[in-house]
């Protein structure tokens, strides 16, 4: 049965959802069970001894015994110049993400029979064209030609508000994670689809709604004019507000919100509406188009200029100033004293050697003729 696949790749856990083709359109989103005890699986890879990469919970379990071969956090590193090294091998972050996505797609194909007709993968909201192009090229090399990349906040928003409707609309997403809440504000104009406008990370859970209202106030939108606030991720108990001036959307399984929205976007890409005020290319600020041939890689954005100001030491005061002023004179006096001492020592050494003179010769050895009583011989010898 034809189906589409949405994958929400988060920092720690990955979720996926599918939508199947029915006679009258597409069915409701269904979670794709990835983990061993939950629908989510670890966003991890493990390089085994044979050179194969394990994915998901199997990789995390193998990494407990050999942590040096466990790979995590690679999805956030897409766009870095430094590759990932493990087991003497080097990998690019985008190729590792493609391996993770390929493993999930194979898992979905084994359950639903065949590859998905369209694939939507989420990415962090601060990505630009350069990082998206890197991931799309890596997915194309893995055989995924029909792929759409979308920020995770837009995916969560499309789970409840897939069609913004006519006119200008504004909505907010509160994604609850282990490091706080990421609040994202999105806008839509006509049929252009949702586009992120502003975001704030690391927000305290109790301040998530007020932060969403503050972001809306920054673009002159009142709280009661918001199309809604979507809660995703893992909000704790008692975090969801009771009454607000705008609609509030939350699903029975908030961690799967972005994956459900990604699968809804995949279904939209397969069956676009019959009437549109603008062509589909107007949504490319958020969604990457489906192309048959991978275009040239977008030029990497230039790093910001760095200005280095030399540090000037302050002028010394008091005794330190006097010491700095007399330091050259003291050094010259020390050199002069050392030279004088060496010259005096040299002259003293020469005078001591001149007084000694030449040593007297040794006395002549006595022969037998000098002995008293020795008689001379007739041959002229004693």
C-alpha cells in the first residue's frame, strides 16, 4: 500500500510517523515503532568490528560496552568542516544522518512493503540553505530523490494547522526538551505555508507561554490574534495552561507531534490542492523543492570578520615607574662591574707568574771519583 514517511530527528531521540494512501485520500498519521520499548529510538550510530553502522537503540546498547565507537550529536554538526572520526574511519555528519534515515526507511519498508512515496525529515530551526543542501545531497546519494526538509517547529505546527488558510496568520510552537523549552513564532501569508520568524531557546517551562506572547508582540500581533499555540516534546505534568486568549493544541503523544506533522507535509507534497493563489515555489523558504537532479551545492556562508585590538599595558606608577626608568642604567653598571672584575683577575694572574723566575738546575750526580779514598786508575777513569 502506498504511504509517506515523516521523520523527526532530534538531538537525543528520533520519532517517525506514516500516512497510508486510501481510496478517498490519505489516512491519519500513525506512529512508526522504532525503539525496543517506545516509539522513539536513540539518535545514535555504532561502528562495529566489521565496519557496519548500527542504528537506534541497538547502537546505544552496543555503545555501553565500547563507548569509543558510539556516535551521537552528528545531526547538529552538519555544516562543520571537521569530520567525525571513529574506529580509524572518517565520516561527514550529513552522511551519518543519511545512514540513520536510511535505517528508518528500511524499517518502514519491511512493515509496509516498499519504499515511501515521499519523505519529510526535520532539522534544527537555525539551519540555512547551506546545511539543508548538504543533507539533501547526502540523502540523494543514499537513493532518496523525493525528500522535503523542514524545521522541526514547522513540522509540529503542521500536525495541528497544516493549512494556514487565507490571509495572514501567526502561530507559536513550544517544544519541551531536556534543556528547556524552544519557543518558535511562525507566520503564513495566503498559500505560502508556515515560515519561522523568531525563536527563543532554553526558556523555563513556566515562561513558555509568556515568551510566545512576547515574540508575537515583537511583530505587533496580540495574543488573541494568534492562530494557536502548539505544545510538543515532553511537557511535564501541570505545564499545559488551562485558559488562554488563543487556541491551544496538544496531542495525546506530544513527543510524536513533529513526526505527525512531517508525515502530513509529505502527504501534502503528494497531493497538492487543486487551487492555489501562488505556485508551490513560494514555500521554498521553509520546504526544499522536489528535484530530479541534485543542484550545485550552495556556497558556504562567509564567517563574520574578526577584529583584534592590541592590548596596551598601563604606565607604571610609583616605585615601579622608577625601577623601569633606572633599569637600563642598572644593567649597564652591572656589565661594567663584571668587566672590571675580569680584567683585575687577569692582571693579577700575570704578575704572580713573573715573580717565580727560572727554577735552579738539579745538582750534579756524584760519581765514584768524588768518594773519598777512591784511587784513580791508569786509564784516566776513577
